[in-house]
């Protein structure tokens, strides 16, 4: 639970962003593009299940993942915030 919201264990980034919006709409809205990463946690998780991502797709996925890391990690209590 974070900020009185019970975030479920899920790979559905749209669902998580919808919950985040109730806590911080200003943070959730700029992250909406990361919804395209959902298949990377499910369908594309294991090599050989689907065709590999192209270089451009991989680059975009990394940029979006870094955006999430840069926006979210500083907000979550833990060793990095001490």
C-alpha cells in the first residue's frame, strides 16, 4: 500500500496508472505513453515466444523505462532516498 492506495501485483501498466492518477494525476498523465511496455512484462517476457523487438522498439522501450524510473523511484521510500 502506498499513499492509502492498494496497488495490485500486475503487469497492466494502464491499471497501475489509473490507480496512480487518484494519488497524483500530474505524475500519472505524463507517464501514459509507458502503457506500450505492458507486453514486455507478459507476452514478450521469454525469448522465442514472439519475434524479437526491433532496435527502434528496444530503444523506445528503454527510454520509456528510464522515464518511469526517473519519475517514480525518487518518490518511493527506500535506501535510495536516504
